[in-house]
């Protein structure tokens, strides 16, 4: 039996971007259907197991649905989010999935159907009108491709890119001049099937069996430069669990990745090998580090509960859109700390350009900066026109499948920026329905204004380090730079007085000696007794006025620091400072 549904907005794919898009569209008041393959929503953030996400970590960039998600995690996650050294936000993926499910459940005009994959895209001439699944068809005014691999692009025969482009195409400084052994061996960035391990303490964990193709030489030296403890703490989660998503002789897997384009047997072969590769890495870890460490129990909702529901895909089919984001668009302006914003910007990212090819060090143009006592990435924007097909109506993309080059995808693929892309796509779809226009005809200024003034989760559009959404001048400066792009400050700081109201509640207070190693490298030696086993820490700030204070203090100054210690990163995350 083929059941037929009719809706305003259809989102296919329940990943990071799709979940955000569906929630935003429904909150805007239009009838929305979200169809997902898996029983958890959130994709990279939950079902793919990457519950130690990267990017948009500075307070000024914790906005929109991404910021709301972090706030809800802080509220629900016992013990907070300070566990790993790869991320400032490490959490139990079950809690992330609960948050998304609760948000969806609160919306009576949002229907979520799980366990379905798209089989056919319906169209009338150049307009997408519906999607057929195994036992149902959904017709909609606007359809969003939020699948992990851009499946609707292929089914609808909408032009897309897959893999590398040469330097001659867009003049990207890091693109290869010619196709070579690297581009042939690894056509896209490597996926990873995340597995979560657990410290069983004094108890002996069950043996992790190897897969049939086990070869320990694949993992030799995986953590030699770190030591086993720091290696495990890379992705430490609450309750003595460890997210294993390790790029150095670890569980990245990319053998014959073109098989992912096949809808049947070849894709299943790749998936099995990718799963086995992580199983073998977990077996290797246990044999090297000891039976104290085993597979986590009762985590993901399927029999192999230590393994994510699907691989963490770093790259997808990528739309040929009205605008293509290239490497130059994510690199800092000359003598600046930010990239030049697009005039039709709808989301902000700031992660470094991070590419994964097993056992290969791929050189990329640097886009990292020192800020707040640590390395972070140059902020950049995503244009609305990168979500719109060149010649197809009724359709938007909102995942890693936006119109972006292979090189720039290394920065645009991260969870927070994809969540921002999804929120913007959902808002655009809903507004197009209300206005009775195609997404390409939606006035971008109206879309930007709607995102900035959203009742639930207003989102940043112009990167500014020194303004958070709770500042009274935030909306003024966001709007001002959208209308006066020539005035945008290349250092990313607008001329305003930061509200320095700090919260010291539920924070530890430490007294010690401040040391400046260089302009953005701060050490703090605790001199008053605490219950911490370590006395020497790195000071890290995620708030602009704290960063400015740290830059101004001279070495040897005695300070009181209120903040949160992270033993895995050996840093104190500073929330308030006072001179003694």
C-alpha cells in the first residue's frame, strides 16, 4: 500500500542540517514532514556518534539552534560538557538525541516519519514536487535534501559534484594542479564509523573480537606521539566512555569510496568494510591498552550498541548551485582575522580547514588564528545562493551537500555550521511557502532579518568576536554590517562596549600566578591548595572581554580565576578574572 501525504515543506534526512531545517520550518508555522532513515535525529551530533563536535565554540558564535542545543545539553548533561580535548562540548549522544526528539514532539505541525529512505524524486518540468519512499509518497511545495550523501541530487538528476577539483577551476591555492595518486586513491574525505569504548575499571571487559580481515599493521603507531591516556581522552565522554574517531592510523576508512555512489551492493560492501575497520581498531586498542577497556554498553539503539548507527560522512555529493563556496571564501582577509562575508550570508562557521585521508598529510592554506589562549579558526560565512540549484525549483539543500568545492568542504562540513545551514534552509522554505514564491526568488534581506529576529533561536550572520546575542547592540551591528559591507572590520570586532557581566555561580575559584608565554598563550600556576592533582594549567577564554583581559595582564600577576577545569585538555576555561 502506498500512502500519500501532502505538506508544505518536506525534509528528507534526519541529520544535523535536516533536523534543524524541519524544526525551523515548523516553528515558522508551516506544515512540515521530516523523513529520516534512522530512529535518532541529529546525524553527526548523535546517530553518527560525533558527540564531541568541532567549531563555533566561541560564545559569540554559539547562536541559533546550535546555541540552543548547547544550552540544553548544559542543562541535561550531568557533570557538564568539559571532558575531551578535541572539543569544548562532549556529551552522551543519547541526550543529544533526546533533545532533538523533544523539540520535534513539541511541534504539532511537524510530522516525523523514521525508517525510510528515498527511492524516487517526482518532478514537473524543472520543479521538484515530491519524493517516493517504499510504502509512501510525500508531495510538497518545497523539498529539502538533508541526506548524508546528497541522495536526492542523484535521484532528481540535479547537477552535482563529487570529489576533487583542480586548481585551474577556481584558483584555490590548496587544490592540486593535476589529478594524482592521492586524488585517485581518496576521491573524497574519509568517513569514520565511530565506536565508543568504556573504562570498566577493576573489572575485565568482554573481549572485542576482530573482524575477518584484521591486520594490526594498519594501526601501528596510532598514538605513539600522544600516549595511550591522551589518545583515549581525545574524545572522552561522560561516564568513563571514549568516542573513537581517530585520524592517525585509526578508524578513518576510504578504500574505493566511489562505491558510496552505488545504491545497492557496492555501497553495502563499503559499509561493511568501514564497520569492520572500526571493530578491528577497537580490538587493537584493547590488545594494546588492556582488557580494562571494552565496548560501551547500551548506548546506540541497535544490537551493536557501542557502534554508531551509521558512518560519520565528511563529504557528500555537492550541489552545483548559484554560488560555489571556494577556499578563498573561507581564508582570512589580508592582515585580518576573518574571511570576507558574503552579501547573502545565512550561516557562520569558524573551524579550520580539516581534511582526512588515511596515512596522508595533506597541506592546506592556513586559516587558523590564536584567540582566547588557544588555536581557533578564521570565521567565514555561507551564502544562501549555495543552497539553491542552478536550474531547479521547489528544492533546497541543507547538509554537507551545499554548493562548495572539495577543498572548502573541509571547513563547511562541521556540525555547528551545518546546523546553521539547516536552520536557514528551513526558514527559507517556510518563507517561500508563506510568500508563494520559489526559494531563488525569496528576498535574501528578508531571510536574513528573519534569522536575526527569530523568536526561538536568533542566529548570527555576520561574524563578530565581541558581541553575543544577549548584548543590547547585537542586532544593530549585525544589521549595520549587512547593509554596509564595506564597513565590516577585518579583525572581526565592532566598536562597542562589551557587557562584562559574568556568572560566577557553580564555578570553581582558583588563586595562582599568571604567565604569558606569548600574546595568546597563557599559563596559570595554582598556588592555593585545591582538590586538583595538577597545579599548572593553560588558561582558555571563549568570551571576548575575558580574552582582552588576558591579553592585558603582565606575567607574574597573581589572579583569582573562576572557571571550569578540563583535565583532558589541561585547561581552565575562564568565566571571570580578578586581580589579587
